[in-house]
C-alpha cells in the first residue's frame, strides 16, 4: 500500500467534516418533518442519537487521520534534514 500524501489526508479530513455536517443537516430536517406526538418525539430522539453516534465516529477517524498526517509531516522533515 502506498502511503498517502499529507494533502490527500487533509482532503480526507475535509470530506469527513462535510459528511458530519450532512448527517447533522439530514437529522435536523428529518426531526422537523415529524409530527408532534409522543411517537414522533420518540422517533426524533432515535434520529438525534443516531446522528450523534455517527458524527462521533467520524470525528474519531478524523482525529486519527490528523495524527497520521502529523506523523508523516514529521517523518518527511526528518528525511529532509538527513539529506541536507
């Protein structure tokens, strides 16, 4: 497997950020369309919890990608300093 560039990782982080925003927007829209009944409120709660769980996982992956990007940046700086 070829190691991605820091730019590719940065792009992946941005895509994940946009995905999280899309999930939240979709959840908000879905909740707004529900009727104001006990069943609607229950379903809204499930939608909100699902969105929170998904965005939490997305944020965890984005954090891992940021760490990997930082490690790659450090490795490349060390390689450059050894070649100089």
